[in-house]
């Protein structure tokens, strides 16, 4: 659990799903079973600020760890900074290999201000890719 580097210990127990809209072929049970990990699917959580995306992502990482699944949580800025530092120190391959050992990587997109910190400029939200491959999008709305 410590290696997951969660910002806070969260759980889906008692999570308020009233703001969550699932795709027709995907639901709460599939999410909580972590089935998307076994099928190597991307899971994209999106919605307004304060709707529970980070809580849900943290809870999923914690649940994975409790099941013995290697998982890590990152903010986008911390991941980019870590990889940038590894590249500068000529150890990028080692860092990428370490990341590849995880079955679940949760990357919290964070706030627009974080991109200025990482990239030195503001990146428009619409320019940011949300994922690739198979995806299950779980919109969370206020």
C-alpha cells in the first residue's frame, strides 16, 4: 500500500454514486470488481471539480493493493516531473521498467495550473489526450 503513494487512503465503501453515470455496458459492479485491470482496459473518470474523481481513483488503487495487485497513484505533474528527472539523470529506461511492473496506474489530471508547473506554459484542456486503446468512460457530474 505504501508503494502506491496515495494522497489519502480512500474507499468506495459509502461512496456517493448518485452523481455517477455509467455507460450502458458498464456499471458499479464492474468498476468495484476491478475487472478493467484483468482486461487491460483504460478507465477514464471525468467530470467537474469536486465530483469525486480523485476519491474514486484513490479508492480503486487502494482496492487493487488490498487484492495484491501492484498499483500506483500519480498526479500528472508528479509523473511528468519524475520521468523528466529520470531522463535528465539517464535512468529513464529503469524508471519506465519500474512503472511497467504495476498492473494499475492512476494518473490524476489535476488542475490546469499544474501544467504550467510542468511544461512552463498553460496547455488547453481540450488538447490533452484522455487515453488510448479500450476505454470505459465513467462520467461523474455534479
